[in-house]
């Protein structure tokens, strides 16, 4: 399931669905299905600006979807993916927990929840390492400054 967080779609695929979305938009309002497929591509783009745009489309779809609609599962799932890719882990977990409330036995959602938590922990460890390195560097510079002042 970690693959979902690190797997990207090609730019050609994004352009194909963007074309479909824009064609429908010119004729009125794009269908939810077309909007979802375009958002799905954007959420899986390498560009974070695309991911944000995909999340925005999915949020709009969720707002107009009732609890009974089976599409809500897909919207919530990819909202979790998109937010995790944006490193908005708390938001990602909120969406995946909403999906798990609808479908407690959804293994794909359970695996994604684990992957999000793992990414969250990994980023926290990296943050601590960077902060620790910064403190060490600052300490070294202070020590160097002190030794130069003594001369």
C-alpha cells in the first residue's frame, strides 16, 4: 500500500483526463465520474500543485455525495492519499478513518492507514535528525567563535 503514496501517473495520462474534464466543462458541468478520474490523476502526479488541485476536486465531490453512494469510498480513499502526499498526515488520517467508519473491514483502507502512519513517523524522525544536526552545527559555531575570541 505504500506504493499508492509513491506511485505516480504519467503526464500524458494527466493531460488525457484534463482534456476530457475541460471538454465537458465547455459543454456545461463536468460529470462526477470525469471529475473523479481527473482528480485521481492529479492526486497521483509528481507535482504538488497538481496534488493540491486533485484534493480540491475530491473535497468538492465528497461534499455533494451522500453517505449511501458507493463513490464516497473512492473519494475518501484518494483524499487520504492526496493529503498524505502533501504531508498533511492528520487530515489524511481523518479521511481514512471516515472511510473505515463506513467500511470497517476495508483492507485497502487499513493498509493505507498503516502506510500513512509509517510515513508520518519517518518524517518525524527525519525532522528530529535535521533539528539535531542544526543544534550540533550551532554548537560547533559557538565553540569556534569562543576559541577565536580567546586568541
